[in-house]
C-alpha cells in the first residue's frame, strides 16, 4: 500500500456522514496499564451494535480488538492477551481499550469506531513514558546518564527528575557511587496533567559498606569482621587489603591474626584484636565495566580499638579508677558502666552503675571482684562494649582456703576408709582361720594340748630358778 492509498483509507475512516471525529493524546508510564478512552458522551443510553479498535502501524491499519453486531469478539492471535475492551462497561457508553504491561512499542495512534444509533470515531495518540539508564549495567566509578523517553507525538511536554523522592537536576554522573542507587523518577508534564515513570538503579560494585565513612569498634582480645561485600553476581578478579594510619596515611602492616576471604564477600577477619591494631583499612577490587574497561573500586573503613585502663594506689585495698579508652572517641556521645553478676544455671544480671567515662571504686574488696563492662554510645545508639575482669587478692585467698578445706576433707575420708578396710580384712582372716580348724578336729586337739604343755613349762621355769639360787651346790638342768 502506497502513501496515497493509506491517506485515502484514513480519510474514509475519519469522515462519515453524521459521524463525530475527535483526536486526543494519552500519556502512560512504561509497564503500567494503559486505558485509551472512547466514551460516547452524546448518548449514554445508546447500545452499540459494534465496536472496532484499530491501530496505525507504518502505512497500514491493523485491527487491535473488535466486537461484531452479533456479539462475537475478535483479537489478534499472534499477540499475547494484553488487550481488552470490557463489555460490561458498554452499558455506560464506555468503550475504552485496556492494555496491560504497556511497552514503548505500544505507543502510536489508535482509532475507535462505535456503530450505534449514530457513528462515532475517535483518534487517540498513546504516548508511553519510560525511564532508563545508559549504560544499562552501571558500575560504580564510571559514567552514567539517566534517560527519559516519550514516544513521538504532537504535543510539547516538560520533563523533570526525582531521585528517591527528591527533585534533582543531575541526570548525568561522571563518577557513580552506591549513594546514587535507588528509585529514579521521570516526571512528564503536559497540557492535561502529569505522568511519572520510575525505574530502579542498582550500582554494581561494593554494596557493604556503601561509602568510606564506616567505623568498626572492637575491644582488645575480641574478634572482629571488616565487611567488604560485592554485588551479587559480580566477582572481582583481584582483591587487596591494606592498612594506613589515620593521621599520616602512611602504610602499616596488617595484624598478625588478619585473615581475608575471596569471592563476592571479600570481608576480612581479625581473630584477636590487639592494642595498636587501630587504623584505616582499605578493601579494593578490580572489575570490568560493560564495555570491557577496567575499573578499581575500593572502600575504606576505620577500626577503633577499645580497652579499659586501670589506675590504683599501691595498697591492694585502696581506691581504684577504671577508664574506658578508645583509639578514636570523636563519635562517642556518652559512656555507661555496668556490673555483671552470674547466678545459678549461668543466669546473668546486668546492673547500671554509673554513666561516665571513668568509674571510681573508693575501697576495693572481695565483693568488687568480677566482670565490669563499659558501654559507649553514639548518635545512632550503642556502638560497642569493652569488658574488664577485676581480680581481688582477698577473693583469691578465700578461694584457696576453700580449696584447702576440700583437700583436707578428701584426705580424712580416705584415711577413715583405709582403717575400716584393715579392720574388716583382719576380721576376715580370723574367720578363715577358724573355718580351717573346724575342718580338722584331731589336729585341733593336738594343737591345743601342745599349747597347754608349752604354757605349763613356761610357768614352772621361774620356780626352778629360785631353787638353784639358794642351794650351795646347785644342780640345775
């Protein structure tokens, strides 16, 4: 069909005897439901016998949806069922066309023809608004531009942008960061109102932490994780950690217990934090952009080390002061000292003692022994804790004394058990000997007689000795 034939067809569509021809524009956001209006305002009570929806594509007029006089509906077979004209609305003289999940390709001119008591024809220009980014995959540190596309039409429009609900004039960024992510909304104002098209921007790179203002607090002796998490599906081909001084930014060695992992989560761990491990830790990864260009992303976080300082007099029971010390206390707003007591079944009782950086004990005694905790706060709430275990000599002696008593008690019970065992063993031996004698009665008589004779001889020996002493001529055998 040439251009001349197309214009003739369009003229036949738009010009009818007794017909009404109107042209409108409708704006709709990409991905939403488009309602192309076609309402017969002249006769709300008229019942049409046929409704025809068509669209101008190139130099051709293609049917989108139609309903014959018999009530039979026709839809294009090759297209998904996204187009519908609700028949129940016909009683209200509403013959509007509904298009779900509108795309840019749906934009263009639509023609509505209604055949009732009169013939009504309307031409509606559907203009679709879509927000997008260039490039489609945005990598932090590279350039990005926000685009707002409106399908062609005749009416002039005004565009503006909102980022996370706030108006912005920056639609072209040369150095994208994680803070630029979120919802970007293109506002299109036209003569009949305003339409908004929103799209979400996810910046590829390091998502945790989002910027270089992160601070991690750790107590001496504890373990701590330094986060460095990349976007899902984005694995850098090199990852490196280094440490610098906060004041001079001079390179410092990593702690001895420093351990880093690989993959999407390149977070590092310090298994045991020591005094002097504070500083600025930087995680960096080398990645490739959409066009193959190399880009290095990095995050710097500060590690603040907390510990408790003790100052006391030379006397063991004299006054003592506990001070909560942090390598950088610029973000600390308040301190709180807590007393931790442990009961049966490992129950724990925490009592607030004082809200101050330092805590003073006037006279140290056994009841002060145990666990003391310094909790420090910032504007956003609790930042961390550091624990101090207080040992008192009196408590140690008491424990040693108790241990000595237990040892003496064990030794006493052991000795008593040994005595009882020996007595029982002797009784058992006597019992066995008597049993053996009862088995041989003749032998028992002989043994008894021999014992009797031996006893008599021993008694007679002193008398014989006396007789020998008085005899001048003793004869002693």
